[in-house]
C-alpha cells in the first residue's frame, strides 16, 4: 500500500446528503448569507433539549450532547460530508493491509492535549486499549473496535492497529466522535469520573458542566491542528460556546425569537413558521445510520412472536406520522438504514392494515371486546420504552400508538431518563425500544443487530448474522453493498426492527450566526463558527 490516505468508497452516498433547506447547509454552508469576512470573538449561546448526563465523547450517543463534546476532541481522520471520502486530521496518512486486519497511521507532529501532554502514538494506544473496558455507556466505540487485538507503537508518530478479523469499517470509525482521542490522564479515570469532565486536544476545552443545566466551552489557545476539512486555520473563532439545556421545544423557540439564544436544536413541526417568521434560518441534514423505529427484546413475551413483529411492520402509516409530527424536511423511512447511509437500499415499506390483521388472525390473535387482540388469555400489549432525546419522540409514538390500536395492538408508551437509557438497554429491561443510531457507515447494522456483540435485542442465530459478519470483512465496495442490501432485507423479513422515520437534524440559527456546519454524521462542527459583531 502507498503511504497516502486511502479513498473510502461509499456506494450510494450523497446524492441525498445535501442541505435539505434553502436557508442552511449540509456540509458547510454558513448561515446568514454574505456577511463579510469571519470575525473572531464573542459567545455563541445554543439551546438543546436534553443532557445525556455525561461529557465523555466515548460514552455519549445522544445528539444534543454530542453537539458540545464533539468540539473537545480531535479524531484520527475526518469524513467529507459531501463525498464520504476520509480526510486527514490527527493522522496525516494511513495504510490498510490487504486483508483489512491491520491499519497503520502516521500522526501529525506537535499536537498536545489541553493539559500540555503530547498527543502521540502512545496516547492513541492508551485510548484504544481502554475502550473495550468501558461500561454500558461505551456501546458505540466498543462496537467500532470489535475484534481489537492491540496497537503496536513504532515511533511517537507511527502506530499499527491490529484486529482479529477483517474489519473494513474501522477507518470510517476513526472519524467519529466516539473514537475521539482523550488525554492519557482522562483515559485512566473511571467511567463516572470521565463523565464529569474530560481533557482533549480539540479546538475547545470544557470550562464547566452542570448536569441538566449547561455545558460551557472555551476556545483552546494555540490550537493549530484542525481537520483538513475546516475552513479557517488555527484557533476557533468563537471565544466561548454556552450550551443551555432547555427541554421545552416552545421555550427554545421563544428564546431564539427573542434573541436570548443564538441557535437551537431539536426543531419540531410547530416551530418552523414562528422561527422563519422571526428571520431565523433552518439548517437541516438527514442523519445516516439506523432510522427511528422500534426494536424488540426477543426474549420477552409477546414480541418473541414473529407474527406480532411482522404485523406492526405493516400497521405503521409512515407518511401520516411524518406529516403530522416532523419538520417539513423529514422523510419517511424506506429501510432500516436512512437514505443518506452508504449501501442503503429501498425496501419498499408499505402501510397495509389489512395485511397486519390477516397476519395476527393466522397466528391466533383474536380481537377482544375493546378491540385489543388476545391469545391464550394474554392481551396483545407491548410496552415501548423511549428517552426524551428529541421533541418529536413522544408525539410520534402517540400517533403510532393510535395506528397500532387500529389493528388490535396495544402499545404502552414508557418514558425513561436519558441518563438511564444505556443501562436499561444493556440489562434487557425492556420489551420494545424506540430509538435511532447515527453513523455514516452501514456497519452500524452489525453494531446494533449482531449476536456476537452486545446483542441488546437478544436476537437468536439466523441468516442475518452471517450477512452482518460477511459485510464487515468484504473489502470490495460493490460486493459489500450487495451484502448490506441482503442484510436490510433480512432484518425486515425476521421482524427485527420496524422502521418509521428518518431522523433529520434541523437547527434554528439566528441571522447573526455564521459557519455552523454539519459533519458526515449530521452533527455540528463549531471550529469555523462566528457571530456578527453587530448582533
């Protein structure tokens, strides 16, 4: 292999990963039109709807918190949101073995963590060695490092990561916040201590964290090793960024309208007209990865019945849910993967209540006097667990509940705190789970549905498992795409997951704010963001 960054071929990516709003930009367009040259200084006030209860990038999977913690760490690579190609960041080059079992990186020189220690090959090794030991909150990075065999340090700027089996997704994983590099001092701490505060090498440092109230970031003086995708060289432009936790969607909207904050996340359908009417811009981008939908703990009663899972799949009127709850940029799900994910394949999902009823009839589920079906004296009741990570979650589930009732399925909606969600999932303390997971690589399917990993959904062995394993080891992009397409089909055939809606990240941004960009995973990057001095 040559010592150049290898182009990561991502079939089918990004005809659809463009900005979904004329006002905002996927992949880098600045809000506010032509505002002249960027101006350094000032504070950006950003209201989000939730707090994950942790500020460790390696232990956070909730978008609202990722917005802030992404700014604390640099990654080995970055992924171009327009092409899917991997670009240099901390690593200036990398080489992949022909069998995709080892990856050799060359690091940029002179990078330091904010505590002054060098970010060298030993620091990267300390991160990768520690990740498999993280507890329930570390599901994402542990999945990315599945089969990790160790890291060999060849020099302060050169190291090789070895894996027990071929793992073609690993390079893309190095671009994610989940494999962002933390200081050795942070790595050595307990999981809980890391959740209270971390030290990274990113363009911002953590100034303060108050649970369920705020996360405040300060510009890192002397920062000079940003991603090759950043527009501005050197330090970040903003002095500080204040993320405020504001759970009520209407309160966030009002705060942006009044100028109390400069940007807000988690826009609901009802927020669009007030925001645009007040001169705010909407920046939007569809999230790649597993769409919002329902996954089942197949060891639990009722949902262990494949007929029940198949009936719910066709009982969902996705267009009605999107039109009734979500912002106008949102798409109904057409597969378990979002349409912006590499190797996505449209599965032709349809709403067919009559088919759902016939499937349940054939399986012996008989309508009771209240319309809810019964079998062997047991009502067809499915508790669905969710966390309030998005303002649209509860209303979407309430509409889904009505649709399911029309075919005799009683969905019971159960909200759990965001901070408890990972433990509940790991313990299997749920029957059905409403969730999504973002990643710009189709291996997210293996991370979620492989029985060889965490197996959160207690899946039995099936043809799906061979497909998930095979795609992870297939270096040929076209062959891998075919395997991923088969895996998507099999997930639906086995009733593993009921896709409902593609998550679309929509931000409300004040006219005085410029340079907020989306990365390839539709999370924000603030290195190039700035505020007009007239604001």
